[in-house]
């Protein structure tokens, strides 16, 4: 994604952005917990494809999130805005790691997927 393709957000959007990233992170943590269950049923091709596609899309958005934070960071910020930006960066970093872990687990479980067993 190039800088021209990024829809840059004004400073007023920092709290919305922070909440959005936080909710995406919470959702990813929940998904990770669900796929880590030892007795998790076998996955089918469609579910594996869907999970991998959504995680790959998340990974593609991470650089844009960080660029947005950098762009905001060059402006005069209140302490609260600076704290939100720090929170966004921390959450984006966690999101990246969780997303990679989800993809790794799903790929490894894919070897035993329903479609290949049947």
C-alpha cells in the first residue's frame, strides 16, 4: 500500500483509531484462543482459507497504521493524543504477532483438515 493509497486521518480521529485497533486486537486474541484449543475440531478448506485471508489482510494494514501514527507524531500533540498513539503502536505490534501465530497454527492444523481426511 503506497502513501497515496492511504486515507490519512486527522488528529481528531486518534481516539477512534485507538478504539478500532483495540477491538481488532481483542477479536484476534479471541480467535487465537479458539484455534489453540487442543480438542478443536478439524478445519475445512473454506474455514482455513477464510482465516488465512483475513489475517493476511490484517498484516497488510499494519504498515499503514504505523505510518499514520508517524504522521500524527510529527504534529503538535496533547499528552492524551501522545498516549493514544503509543497505545496504538503497542496494540499494532501485538496484533502483528498474534496474526502471525494464528496463520501458523491454522496452516499446521490444515494438514489434518476435514477435506483431506475424508
